[in-house]
C-alpha cells in the first residue's frame, strides 16, 4: 500500500523543482537588469551633473 505513495513523491518533488528553477532564474535576471539600470542612471547623473560655478575674486 505504501509503494504508490513512495513512487509519487519523487515526481511531485520534480514538478516543484521544475517550476521553481525558472522562477528563480527570472528573479535573478530581473535583479541583474535592475542593477544595470541603476548603474547606468548613476553614471548618467554623474556625467551630466551641473557643477556650481566657483566664486571668482574681482
């Protein structure tokens, strides 16, 4: 009686793993994309920052 339950367990684990791996990869890819966007925005902000003029003695 216990044999069918034992045979079903690995297939259930396989299904859960098969569903979880693509989700984890998507989360990782999204994290990398967001980090690159933030780095690009920071680099653009750094290059285009308006620097205040220094007071000149007259």
